[in-house]
C-alpha cells in the first residue's frame, strides 16, 4: 500500500472511531465526501483503490452510517458494497481467530482442535476471495475512469461472489464463537448483521446471477474465456 | 495470515500477441478428436502433441536458452498454460516435467543433470513423473520407506512408490527416498532422479474408476543408479520437495479442470438461456473470475521470489471445490441423460467420474486446509 493510502487509512480509522459514537459529523467534517473529487475541483483526487481501502474500514467501524453514499454515486453502490463486505469479512475472521486462540475447552484452546482449524480455513478462503474480488474490481474501475458500464462484468462478478461468501463467513464465525457470539455485547454481530443486510442490498444473488449469466450467454462458451482474458 | 494484497500480474512483452499466436497455433495443431479429452485435460496424454508444442516453443519456456529453454518470464509461461488448459489441449504427457521437474533440476540439479535432461524436457519429448506417495505414506509423506543406500558403484534403491501418474510413459522419476540409515520422519530424505529404464524397476498399471490407465505402482528391486542421480543436497529432500509442492498448488490447473463443461453449458444454453441456467452460468462465472485473479496474483508473487504457501493453498482449496462441484451443479439443472451422446452429456459424465480426484491429487483437501490453518496461526 502506498504511503498516501496508508495515511488515508490511519485518518479513516481515527475519524470513523469517533463517528461510531457521535454519527456522521466527523466524517463530513474530515471531507470524506471529497475523496473522489479531483484536486483541481478542491477534492482529494483519490481513486477507487482508496475508496476500497476506506470502505473496508467503515464496514467494520461504522457499518450503519452512510459513508458509501457520501463518497460514491448511486451507480457505484454495488461496487461500494463489495468493499464494505470485504472489510466486515476480514474483521469476522480476525475476531474468530482471536477467540479460538484464547477460549479454552477440554484443557486447550479451541484453535488446537482440527475440526475448528478446518472450519476456519474454509472461512479464510472465502474472505480472501472477496478481498481479491474487491481489489480487482477497484483496479478495473480505476482503469476505466470509474465508468460502471465499462466495469459491468466485474461489478456483477464481485458483488455476486461477495454475496455468496456471506453464508460461510457468518456461519463459521458464529459457530466457532459459541454462545458469546450470539450476545448483543460481543462485537461479532456488529459485523455479521451488516453482512446479512448487504447481501440483499444493491443486488441479491439472483439479481446478479441473472445479469452476469445472460451477459456470459451472449459471449458464448469460447467467448467467455476471450472476454475474461481481454479485460 | 495478513489480509490479502493483490500482486499485479504484469508479465513483460506483448501478452495479447502471445495469446493470439498461441490461439492461432492451437486452431491448427490441437487434435480434434474426442471432446471428452478436453475435460481434465492435464491428464490427457498425447506425446505427439507435446512434441509439437515443444517445437513451437511452448514447453520449458522459463528454462535458460543454453539448456534449450525459451528464457521467458514465469508469467509468460502462466499465460501459455492457462490458454492451453482453457482450450482443453492434451498437455498431460509433458505436464509434470514442464511444471516442476524441469524447474527443480534447474534449481537444485548438477550441471551434468541439467545438460542431460533439460533440453529433452524443453523439446516436449522427455517426460517425468513424481515419486512421492507410497503404500504407507500418503498424506503422511514423512513416512516414506523406500531406501537408497550409497555404495561404491552408486545408490542401491529398494522399495515401492504408488499412484505414480504417467510412470508408464515417463523417462524419469524424481523420487523422494530415505538415504540415511535409521533416520526418522522428514530427516534423512533425499531426492533422486531415476532413469526408468534402469534394470530392477517394475511398473504396474493401476486402472482408475474412469477405466483409464493414468497412475501406476512402481517397484524398486535392488536398483542401481549412479552417484550423480542425487538431486541437490543429501538429506535435504524434504525441504526440496516442499518447494516443489509450492510450484504445484496454485497454477491454473487447480481451477480449470472442468472448464470444458462450463463452455459446453454456455453453448448449449444459447444466447437467451432459461433463467435457472443463466443463474448457474452467472454463479460459476463469478467464481471463475475470482479464482483466476487469485491464481494470477499468487503466480505474480511466486515470480517475484516470494513464497506464498498460504495463498497457493487458498487457490487450490477454492479451485478444487469449484471444479469438483461444477459437474454436480450442472447435472442438477440440465436434462442430459447419463448415456446421451451429445457433448454436454459426455463431458458431464466424464467430469462427474473424474471429480473425486480433484481434491486428492497434489495434497488432499484436509491437508491443504491444515496448511491454511497454520498460516492463520492456529497450528
Ligand atoms: C489422480 C491422482 C494422481 C496422483 N498422482 C500422484 C503422483 O503422480 N505421484 C505421487 O507421488 N502421488 C500421486 N497421487 C497420490 C496423492 O498424492 C495421494 O492420494 C494423497 O497424498 C493422499 O494420500 P492417500 O491417497 O494415501 O490418502 P490418505 O493419506 O490415506 O488419506 C485418506 C483421507 O484421510 C484424510 N487424512 C489423512 N490424514 C489426515 C489427518 N492427519 N487429518 C485429517 N485428515 C486426514 C485425507 O485428507 C483423506 O481425505 C495421486 C493421487 C490421485 C488421486
């Protein structure tokens, strides 16, 4: 990650942490709404790579605040949701690893049991897949000047892939946490409930599967590979 | 395991031209025989095709020119192999030699071994097999018991390998053997490069559940190979094999084995597909796109000299699940009968039968998940 983006993320973490208790004001004041606005127009001149990084943080710290809507226009909200979801999934995994390394049963940490290890490996694969989808989508959007039509294939594929990961990620995370994860007090539901919500917003599985499936049917069998490798 | 950082897949040279040249070459040279050979095509053996591919410069691409290679960048090779797999070309005969034996000889082999074997590998004429598994050593590879004792004349090998893909048509085997008397587990192992026409070697076919002769049992009865058969450092076999497995796990063959079926499904669906079929095509495409990006990023990381053990395992785990589940998901929505003669039905049947092997070969699903769990800090 570039030094500039690293700084942006540090700022985002600090501002979103404050916003978590007081609402949108600190986010508005810090100018996150200007992230994508070009420098000559008084903005920060950021790209979607920056947006991806910032939204992954907001997906963890302030999942209920309209940060994505502040930064990007309506046509880019499905792409924004992928970043929010990637962030929340990464945090679900981190919480789960921490929990199984500390919680002891049968005289050892849960993480030493092979069944638990294998479940978390499955979950980690899904999380890495969605993080990759978010990163590749960002690269595509930046390559086409944030034109959602030119990135239609990637938006559909990434949102659909993210939607399909939610089931495994939330169920494994809750399973390895046991009852504590089902309490209001514990942090896990603060990322898993938003994940369930985002799966249905800006296009659920059926919506994107139809769009992508029909687009690919138009390519034809060989055409799919040609399209994949041409983009 | 840190969060995922995308490595830019940025090969040198004109990649679009490389793809176009290869596609044009395949249009002329890919055998037009049975469509079923396009399924799981890195287990389709065709020595003539391998030789032609080698002559065209598409085998041993990354080996230095002084050994007959193409001196190309690893990511150029990646582009070529993903094109070959997507086209369903019968690359099985030279696959192992090109993917791992050649690079391993270059990295650990003696000058004599390099000169002796690499030119044939790069020509697509010299085929290799992997001698790791034994009856008592499957997932638990450190239980290897085949021994090689050093004598005045050379190494004396006794023991047995099993599940050795392609041993019956290969010229050489890179075998993991126990060279240190009384050694245990992963200590005392070495790699030997064995010419398979050496006296005392018996190769017996094992017919797989598809009725194919792909893998074999290989017996070593007091087999004498020269001192120069040792690859790399005596006693370092385990470390060398671990590096070899890294080359094996993240390539495009880990998610493209069923690609011919996806292409056939799309073609059968037509431009205005039934909604259920469209939905499945959409889902499979989303997974395919993601896997390709993960695999390319991992390849780029490998090419940059890093050791992405965990990422490589993520690619294998997700890729194997994708290519293994695809036939089942396709069967669930199409009307093809088991014995139908159309392309879709025949590919479907062939891949349903082949698919149990996808999460066994190259390390089982459970072993791969164990590696990922270690990367997560759980083991
Ligand atoms: C098509 C095909 C081609 C192959 N080609 C080659 C080849 O060319 N060369 C070669 O050397 N080998 C080859 N193999 C062998 C392959 O590497 C082994 O099948 C694999 O390593 C597993 O070993 P095994 O079959 O003995 O199964 P086992 O090790 O007996 O495992 C059986 C089951 O138990 C599980 N299991 C084992 N140990 C554990 C554990 N500790 N915790 C949890 N679960 C466990 C496994 O994951 C698996 O599900 C090939 C296999 C296939 C299917």
